[in-house]
C-alpha cells in the first residue's frame, strides 16, 4: 500500500536534490529552522502537562524533504493542500506519526535489523515473525480507523486518496480476514495469554488435518483443513483445571489428548510448528508491504509535523505567512517578506521588505554596512527553498518561478576547514557552481570576492557576474565591491533586466534595514559604524 503524501504519484526518494545542499544550509542558516521544526507544539498522548520537547527525527525529516525541490506547480499545490489539512487536523497528523513511530520502534526491539535471512525454520524466528505480523496488522488497522474517524474535514487530494486506498485494500471483509489470520497463529507466539482479574484467558490451537495412507501405513498427502485459536479461561494457567480439560478432551472423537503420551505431545508440537510455518509462508509479502507503508508514513508525517511546529512558532511570534504562488519566469514579487530564521530567533522583531522584481535577471544590492543587505538576501533564498518544498513562507505574499538549481556563495571567515587562502576557497566554490548549474539556476552571492583587494575583487566579480548574465542565469548579489557595482551600473543604464537596490540610509545615519531601489553609492558608511562603536 502506498502513502503518497509528499508526491501525487510516488513515494519519497532522495532523487533530484539541490547539488550543493550542505552549503545552502550553511549559508542560509537553515539548521536553526530544522531545529525549530523538531520542537513539539502538540501535547502527545500520555505526556499531558509535560513541557514541549524536541524530536530529532522530525528535524532530520524536514531537512531531507527541503533538500529536494519540487519540479512543478502542481506538485507544490498538492503539498500545500495537504499542509492546509494538517493545520486543521493537527491531532490527527500527530496520531498518525505516533502510531507509525510506535510500530517501527517495537519492530526494532523485535530485531528488525538483526533478522538474519539465513535463520529459517526455527521456532524462535517463527515466534518473532508472528509477533511482527501482529504488530504491523494491528498498526495498519489502527491507521484505517483513524482515517475513518477523521475523514470529515480532510479536503486535500493526498489525504483523501490515502483514505480511499485504505478502504479499498482494507475493506471490512479483508480486515476481518487479516485479523482472523493473525489470531489463528497467535497461540504459537504466546501473544494471547493475559490475566483478567483472577483468571487467565488463554488461547489454544485447534488444528484440523486431512491425510492419506501410503505404503507401510505411512501418513502422506497431509493437508491443513482448519487452523483456529480457541479461548479458554483458567483460574491458574497450569493448574488442575487445565489438566482436567485436557483429559476430558480425549473423549471427543477426532481429538488427541496431549497428556497421555510424551511422544504424542512432541509429535503434536512438531505438527503445530510445521502447520503455522506453512500458513505464515504466505504472509511474507504482506509483512514487506505493511512494513514499507509504515516506513513511509513515519517519514512523511514527520515532515508535516515539522511544518505544523514551525507554523505554531510563527503564530506565537505574530509572524505573517502565506503559501507562495508559482509564476512564470518573468514574475518575482513579494510583500512584507521577512527572514524566517532571524524572525524566529528575535520572536518576530525583524523588518519586512517588499519588492516587485518582475523580469529582473540581475539584482545588485549595495549600501551601508549592517544595513540588512545579507539578511534580505537570506530572506529570498530561504523563502525560495521553502516554496519549492511546498511550505509557507514568512511574507504576506510571495510569487516566484521554480528554480530547481539553487546555489549560494557567501563569504566566510577563515577556519580550520580551509586548506588554502580564502580567495582560493572562494574561487574553488565558484568553479563548482559554474560546473554544475543545471536547470533554471538561481545564484545568491553575498560579499563574494571581498577577501582580496577592492581592485582585484571587483575585476573577478565583474567577469563572473557578466558571464552569468550573458548566459541568462538569474543572479542576486550583495557586494561591497564598489568599483564592480559602479561599472555594472554604467553598463546597464538601458538594460531593464538589471536592477540596483540599496540598504536605506537616512541623513542622520540611521539604518532602517529596508532595501530600496537606489543607484550604487561609492561608500558603505563604515566610518559611521566605527564612530558609533568606538567613539569619535
């Protein structure tokens, strides 16, 4: 059975990820977002009153899903609709995750990873296999019941299609047959013994066989006619009552008592083992199918719980959000866009920016130091990544085309991971980007090539950015290389595909952290910061 909650026509697979996902994560600071996704905003069953905790698996799942961009507007809309259902059915999604998590945890305890394929035809393995089968069937029947109870209010194609599959593949008749199958073998694994007040409820086997006689009066052509489990109640599980019942049963025709002869008892146990093994041999595909279902359900609902958790924090800090609209390549608009990670860290106290960059292929951002330029660039990069995995973004409105190839090139302080100078590392990273551009690339440059002199850095930046523009590649760059910015400005006077933005700087020196259309200035107002920090 398929889950199909991340894609309309396939299960999750890590195919088509961003080429440089680790650098994107680092440059945009997305690890903080993944961590926020794992902060539990829902009081789970059995933990009422407990403080919200963190679930690393949810954080990991969100990171994996965000690292694989959706390819079409239809795929994005499909996932957005499911997220909308999740917002109105949070407890339902949480319960789906909890059930799948419980099933997989218990399966691990039963030795899922250590279940050697070479260990066959042994009683311990058969007992474990039956326990696993019961665990999986109980779990999927619970999922079916959850959908039946929560169908009202589900509107997305994804959830409704999964409900239909559960109904078709697990109809009432098939569900009953599945329960009967598992119950009939439960005695062998000791699953059915339980204490009810002062008595034990014990389920014992009833096996009916047909056979023929071969030469020498040997039994042959054995066929299983019936296998069922009977429920018997004893005051003491191994007391006199159970023995009396065993002896009385020998009076019944066609029934063999196991209490008269040790050899008969051993033969009966051998028959039990081979009979149950025979029946279970037809369950292998069922176990694989249900097991794969829970693997996918666990992972996919973990992603959606992460989205619920992020949204809960956005609502708590009064951060506006919207579901982006996918547009054609020429349209790029946003209203009151905030940098998501900074907004969460400052509890919503960040400045929003609006822009209409339709038809702009090259965006060059200059202006005052610490004026919000890098934050603005990260806000666009983060919003684009979130849009392309179906999530909401921190804006009142966001409209963009899909860029399945996104690259970031942010300047970094020298660290122990660098094997050569900073400029060499920057050029090496840029070479990797240019060599793997892919389809419809979007490149975000943040103070690139500022690790050398202004003259050399401007020359390098000009050559690379101009070549990228000539190839029709969309580039957004924040730069303090003023010679580069000025040269591009002079050459692009009549080019409507290029726009220059600047961090707003008031006459009194105050920075508003707004990014506005503005010609590049030949200063970054660094002396103002020097005076402000160190004094005149």
